[in-house]
């Protein structure tokens, strides 16, 4: 089945810096990018081309999206791709420059008690605009969408403090400087 663009989920509040000093609330949108949408595939492809220099994670998200679009993901697993974007008149085609953050997550059984975040990537600065709280907002959205589930992820050592501020706890320690650190958010609704 071919769809006609991203699925709008809800408004999301982040922060935007104006004139390099004034921080104001900024309304954005949470959308789900659908692997069976050619428009979403194009949007993510263009965005990843321009953003790959800032982070390889965008490339990994794009690669997994491509695999999901051709059905090349194991049947026991499901994946979702969410984006925080600047608001648009409609979401039939997400303008690549409007993407402020991406998150890919999966669960291995529909009845599992946790969500695994594969990748999370934010774009803090686009041209002259600077945004903040995009990552926190994406994590908050996952917590609201799945209030009954814990959230697990592997963090780079330099991002551990960010996740701890968002309620995550370290569950596995790294053994080397570049090793990922297992982290978990325990939901409050079990």
C-alpha cells in the first residue's frame, strides 16, 4: 500500500533562540515517517544527504528506513521513525529543511515491556535559527506514546548526562573510552 505522506501525531513545544540571545517557546510538530511513503523516503533521503556531515546517525536512520520501505526487516520486529519538524500547512511532503530531529525505535514483540531506541538525532542549528530541547521533546513523546513501557538505549559516553537528566539510569557500564553505555528509563505506570 502506498501512502501520501507522513502521519501527523501532535504538536510539540521546543525552544528557539532569536537574535542570538532571546529564548522563546516554539511550536513544532511530531510526525511519523512511513516507510511505505515515497514522499517520506525522499524527504529523509534529502535531509540525510545534507546532515550526514554533522552525524552518521542520520545515515543509519536513512538506511534502516530504506530497508523498512522494501520490507527487509525481520517479521518478528517492528520499527517506527518519528520526526520533529517545523509546522507546515500539511504533511503530505515533509520539507527536508524542516526536520529538526529524528528518532528510530523498535520493539521485538508487541507484548514486550520495553521500547528500544536505535537512534536519536537532533539538528540544533539550521541556517540562522538555533533550537533547543528537541532531544528531550522526542524522548517525552515516546514516553507519552508508550506510558506502559520502559525505554532502553545505548548511549555514547558524552551523552550519558543528557539521558540521566531525562530520567534514564545506567544499566551497563562501558569498559573502554569509546564503548556505548546501556541506559534505561523505567516507566511509572507498571
